[in-house]
């Protein structure tokens, strides 16, 4: 009886049975390809090669099959350490925390470790509330401001509700938390003035604990900040005793041409959240870097928050290996991202100029997206299928096709891939 029930439930394409519930899609309707190997910017099925032009989900910054990182697995295995609880320490954990504090510029700060980006952001909210209670003696400062078009995670209720865009809708029907408030994204044409005005209005009630911003906007549409905007946000936050949380989960670790994207705006956030490129996706690990003013609260009281896999020894080992590569030769790999991003942007804007269905192209370094003026979901799915048929994997969300290859990508691969994408999009059949 039970097995017949299962059989009915796990339907899939053709005769294939699926027992995995997939995130974000209708399980069983996706034609998933079985990947058997990966190298550099490429992933392979048994008989086809694809360029991984969105680094998985903007994760594999250092490319696949990096020998230096892979050596780390062997070196760590040789220690025999599988898991230890957080009251014990390893050299690797402390080394990693020290280098994160240093590269973030959050002088004398500390690092808390999580499994990924969503739980890092949820941790940041808790820290912000504690800070307002403990240091500003204000337990009314509970609200967290977030942009209308933003994404801060989907794995926890807190992170989901922090996100501004439509992906939170199904959960807002089930849960409501009193802390989130939406502000409009800044627009280029007014230098973000309207957004700043709204921000000032929201600060009037003196109930805002923090504002969370992506260091550089990612999956909600790569909406670039006008020059000087984040600096003004930082100033208003300081003036109103509001904390600035920078979500660098997608934009961190060289993706936009600096270690963290906020560093392009000459600001120093109070809290920085990280994941994805932190380990280049070789193992799951997230983290929260906090400034001294927040960290010092916990010199006297416990941080009542935690998770079993806090600072997992293998994950810390691999993250250190990635840090070695990011920092090598004066951040040489990251130093080349601006030039590669310039090439990507030039080719993207050319598509905008020449192809009817391309509404816009936006990027910051190697974090970019093509916005199409198509809404027909079948056509959009066909475009993705055509890209795959030509050996190009790009993550697509609705009418946004993301272009974010590993930061180790060669210029020739950027040019070839953008030309392939342009050829596919430049086709009368997609016109509305
Ligand atoms: C900016 C940003 N923050 C947080 C997250 C959530 O990270 P995770 O999926 O590791 O929970 C994402 C995921 O894409 C993200 O893009």
C-alpha cells in the first residue's frame, strides 16, 4: 500500500522516478542533466561539455577541479579530524577568522560561522537586535529595512522575510514577523535620492535596528548602486544609530573585482555576511563578520545562538585554501576581474543595442544579467534549452539570464559565450 503511494508520488519525466524534492521548481518536470565531471569553467555530462557561465549559482568563483583546493581535502583527511564541537579549536578556524577580519576591514572584529548565506543573514538580524537592546538600551529598535528588489536567502523564515523580491511571497502567507520593511531600490537617474528620502521617513519612528543591503545586487537583477549612494546610507545609519548589514554572500570573494563589493563604496559595514565564494562551493560554509562594537558585547555575556556544524573543521580548512588563492600575489586573481567585467559589460550592452528582446544589461565585474522583455514562460524555457543545446549553462530566473562565470575565466571564453548567447537571442521567434 505504502510503496504504491510512493510510486504515485514520485513521478518524473518519461519513466524516470525522482525521489529528490528540488528547490524552487516543480520536481519531476525539470530535464536535469547528469553531471559526471567538471574542470575549470566547464561541467560535463557523459557526452557533452557546458560552460558553467553562472558558476553554479554564483558559487564556484575559483573554477572547478582546482588542484590546490582539492589537495586541501587530502591534507585535512590526514589530520584524522572529522568533527569536534565548538569548544575545541583548530589552527585553521582561528587562521580563517583572523584573515576574514583583516580583509573585511572590520578591525578587531570577530567571525561567527554558519552553514550558508540564509542562516548567516538570520544570525545578523539576531545580532542587530541584541546590539540595540544591549548597547542602545532600546528594545523598540526591531525593524530591519531591506530593498524591494533583493534576496537574502530562502532556507530560513527570517532570511526569506528579509528578502524583498517575489520569492518571499509564498512564505509571507504563512508567517509574519514584525521586523521587515521595504525600501525602494535606488535609481541611477536621480542618484538614489528618492530611495534616500524613503529611508529617512522610515527612520523617523526610531524603531529601525538595521538595514540589510547586498554588497552588489545579485539574483534580484544586478541593480547597480548609484555612485555615492551607499556612502550616504552609511552616514544616515550612523546618525540614527542604525546598523548597516552588508550581505556579501553572492558579491563577495572577488566576484565584482574587489574582495567585498562594499569596498568599492568606501564604507565599513557593522556586519558582513558571507557564503558561496567563501569556499568556492567546494564545501558548504557561511559566516558573519562583526565589528568590534558588536563583538565586545559578548566579552561579558554569551551569544545565545548556535548550530552543530559551526566552523566545521573540513570547511574551515578548504576556506583557508580558497583564501590563499584569493590573496595570492596581492589578490592577483581578483585584480583581473574588473577588466574581465568590462569585457562582459561591453558585450552585454552590445546585445542591448542590437537585439530587440534584450531590454537591459547590467553588471558589476563578473556579476551580471541580461534582462529580456519577454514574459512568455514557454519561450523563456525554450531560450534556456537552446543555450544548453549550444553548450552554455546560464542560471535564469524569469526574464533574467545571469552571466557570472568563475572569476578565473579566460577572456576568450567570455567572448565566445556572449556571442553564442547573442546568436540565440537574436532570433525572430522570440519576439512577442
Ligand atoms: C545575496 C544572497 N544572500 C543570501 C543568499 C542565501 O544563501 P544560501 O542559499 O547559502 O542560504 C543568497 C543565495 O543566493 C544570496 O544571493
